């Protein structure tokens, strides 16, 4: 994008309603009462019933699809090669090249870092470990700030800029804040980050500092940060960029559209992803349902959501309460990105889980750590929260929900380098103090601690020989 000069300003009056732009193609709707407001309140909840809002596209009907799908698919692919034209920055973005399925935002307001366009990798070693023939990973850690958050942030931050906000803010376990800070900086807006003190990785914290955010480490957990932020946006004209913001969900839809494009529009049998605040599950599920409605795909994959055992409110909601309620909990897991006890988007996620026939599963800290090392051993790697997908796949395979011949795609949400501390402690055997248990033994076979030796050729050759014998 040619960066437009943007002189940020507060919205003229401090009204609690945001304009939803001249929405040509999309409208807001409450997921609870079905109200269709013209504008969203600053907390993006329905003013009538308090539920979350979502975008829908009144012009789309399955009876007469608004697009010729063959033309659309060809155009989306062609845009990747686009150069030099006014819209080249949009075309080169793996989000905005799918703009026909997004709310309209005029190009002069769009903030893009050429997000999306992330690779789809095969995982042969992980496939063997899980007992499936066809396993691939869509690596959303290959985005500009190294997590999937960029795909939603480009849309939501652009909407903040369009509405003339000077400040944007989020509560975060680290990735949303890194992404928001980057997009705010590119869009000449100030950003406020609320993160739980001592509970996010240094990699993520360092990003928001470098991108110039006002970073507040609150003495609470993620859910406590969300509470404060919701109070703050009632007091001040600050644009909320958590995934309750429906623009975030729209942007995050594109990873599923791009995935299907990469698969030649052949639907896999299963897609598996981590569940934290449950925005991403909602987004990917929404994309799948919309693609089916538009006849871009002929069938749906089963979308399964995996949580850490210590941060499993959605798992318990589905298993214990049949999705009728969600009991918030104090969350605890070393996969700090998904240390969330009161997920905002659980009702949206439940809807797509049911619509696609997917499953929920929970995995232990040992299972997460081993799965992460296995994904690393395929030469790919990811952050701990992403690894719950492989750990969950193994469980779903053992339960028979996934069969050996099924095609499976894992959504890897964050890059390996997001949390090097976890990785180093794992390989040094410092992550757990249960090395004698069966799980500990299994992990040992995956650990590759660094070897400290003299600067001596003989010592290096001895280390090489030892490694050769053990491989
Ligand atoms: N994986 C990673 C790497 C994440 O950072 C998150 C969420 C998730 C999975 C879960 O996604 O919340 O949409 O269900 N991170 C948020 C953050 C909460 O603040 O960075 P979700």
C-alpha cells in the first residue's frame, strides 16, 4: 500500500456508537437476538441483549450466488502476481485479495503488512506419530508479526483508522498485542496493550515495545485484563481490537479460504485448531460455512477445537453441559497464549463446532510439550499453543473420531520463536520435574539439549559420533 498521510483525530463527539462505514456489502447482526444495528457500541456487544455481533452479507443467497465462482477463484490467484497498480498492496495481501468476502473498507484506510499467503506444509514425521496418512499444517506463524492475529488485525485496525480513532487497545496473552502494536504503528495510531504481568513470553512482549505501544503489565490474568479494558472503552474514545470486534473475525476467515485454495478447493476431512478466546475457531468455521453457501466448496470439513487441560472451559462446556452454559475458570497452562478462563466467543465457536460436526478435546502439558517437539522435528516448529493441535489429533485418532485414511490439516497459530524459553527449557529437561514418569521418558527421546564442550576438534567429533550412535 502507498502509505496515505493520516492525521488521526478523536471522533468528533464521544458517542458510544461507531459508524460501521458506508457498508455496501455487509451488515451487523447480533448472534443472540438477531438485531441488525447500523452501528456497533464501543464494546461490540448488542445494546439490546449483550451478545456478540457478527457480519453477514445480505446479498448472498444460495439460490442465486452473487459471484461466478470460477471467475472469483481465478481472480484471487491472479492478484498474488499483481504489481504497480493502485490496488497492488491489497492484491498482494493474503487477506485483501479475498476482499469480495470481507466488509468493504476504502483502500485509503487499509493498513496492510502483506499478511496471509502463509504456507501449507506436509508433516510426515508427525503423521507417523499420529497414525494418519495425510497430515498437513497451515502455518499462520509465517505472518508479518509471526502469528495468525495479523489476518484479523489488518481489517480491524483499518476500520479503526477509517473511523478516525487516535487510540486502539487490546487485552492479550501476547500475540494480539504484538500484532495490534505493529498495525497501529503502520496506521499512525497509538496503541495501548494490557497484558497479564509475568504470564506472556518475552518474544511477544518485546514486539509490542519495539512497535511503540504503551504496554501495561497488569497484576492479574488475561481475563482480568479484559475486564479492565471493557471498563476503559466505556470511559474513553478508544477502539477495542480484541476478537469480540467482528472485523477481526472477518479477516481471520481468510486463512480458511486460502487453505481451500491451496488444496485446489478439495475439502479436507478434518481441520484442527487451538481454542483460547475462541475467535479463531469462530472465524474459520464462519469461512467454511460461507464458502459452502457460495458454492466455493461442495462439502464441509469437521472443525475440531483443542484446549489445554488447565484452560479447558469450552471443553467442559461441551462435554459436561452440552454447550448450554460455560463456567469461567482460573486458567493455568504453560501454553501461555491460550491461558484463558472465560472465552468471549464460545457461543460462536459452539455454533461452528455443531455445524461442521467437529469435536472438542483437551490435552495435558506433557502432550503439548511432546507434540511441539515433534512438529519441530519435521523442520517446521510452532509455539506451544499451536502444538495442542497435534496432541489433540493423536487423541481424536485413538478415540476413532479420525481414521488413518482421513486427510487432516492442523492450524499452527504462532511461530516457534515466539516462546524460545519454553523450547530451551524443554530440551534441557527443565520444563517438568517428572522425568521418571512414562510421559517423561517419552519426552526424553525428543529432547536435544545443547552440548557444552571444549573448543577442540576431538571433542566435537566425539559428540558427533555419540549423536550418530543414538539416531
Ligand atoms: N494460538 C495462539 C498462538 C494464540 O496467540 C491464541 C490466542 C490462540 C491460539 C487461541 O486463539 O483466542 O482465537 O481461540 N491468543 C490471544 C492473544 C488471546 O491475546 O494473543 P483464540
